[in-house]
C-alpha cells in the first residue's frame, strides 16, 4: 500500500469543512448520498459517511434516522462552530490565563475593539469583572498589562516581550 505524498494530501479539516458547507447550504437534513451529490460526487459515499460520523462524534452535527441510515444536520452555524473549536482548544490548556492573554495579544486593533465591545455588552457596561477602568479595575478582559491590552506572556508571567507582535500599540 502506498501513502500519498504530503503534496497530494488535503489540508487538515478540508473535507470536514466541505461537508459542513454542504449541510449549511442545504437548509435541512441530508443523507450521506445527498451530501456526496452536493459535493459534486468527488468523494466516495463511504468517505462522506465516515466524515459525517466523525462530525457526529465531535458534536458538530446531529443525526436522525432516514430509512436504514441517517440524515445529518449541522448543530451550529459557521461562527458557532468556530467558537466551539476555540473553547475546545482553551479547555485543553492547564493555564487558561496565559492562553487567553496570548490570544488577545495577537488580535488586531479592530478585533480587540470588537472583543472589548462584546465583553462590555456581556458585563452590562460595567467595564469588566473587576470594576470600571480607572477605578482599580483591569478593564473588560480582566488581564491587562501596562499597555491596556492583554500583554501575552508579559501579563501572564511568561517573560518580557514574548507573545507580542511587532508594531502592536502601546498605551498613551
């Protein structure tokens, strides 16, 4: 049996993404044969069935009996699936604070503003779990360094300068 060279292999998750895209576009449950048809028949039905079974095991799709087999539906939309994957990765970390601080330190300025806005909405506009900024609180993230952003490894004790991208902004 010969193995495919790395140049011939699909990127990790590409088939799952294609199958999920077909399910999202369908607007209703699909059988493996229907998913195969939506994908233009480029995958074997058994491959599609395996992918759907793995997605079911991961909690990304639900299934219901359809004849002798199953019809599958996505549980989350694309954004919900991304959020679930992010949460799953976070749950694997022993030091959640460091992982979150490093994630936040890599955000663009626009994404940081969006995240702050979403956290403010969740907090009811109180400025974060530790109180309003300027009153001894840490702002909306709960882990800020001297720059007003989560400082990656600096804020989490991982060493000076690590976790920061070049050109990231500093506090006024």
